[in-house]
C-alpha cells in the first residue's frame, strides 16, 4: 500500500507540473521543478516496485528536466 501512495504522490507532482502556463520563463521554471520532484519520486517508486523501466525512464527525464531548468535559470539571469 505504501508503494502505491508513493506512485500517486509522484503522479500528482507530474500532473501539477503540466498545469503551469509555460509561455513565461518563471512558469517554465516552476513546471520543470515540479516535474523534477515527480521524477525523483518515480525513480524510487520504480525501483521499489520493482519496475526498472519506470525507474530508468524517470532518471533520463530527471536529467533532461535538470538540463532545461539550468538553461531557463541562466536565461532568467540574463534578463535581470
């Protein structure tokens, strides 16, 4: 039961991240940040289950989101 709760929490973070308007840099930063949290939780969920494909997929998504988050933060700094 605890494992399913972990999966539900991760899902809620990913769903919440998709609700942000990404036409602004700040909205995109919030979206990527929430998505990173969801991916980290999904990594634990995937390896606890064990559903290794879920864990590996979310490791890759975590790296992609971190890259884009760093890019967005640097872009925001340039605008200031």
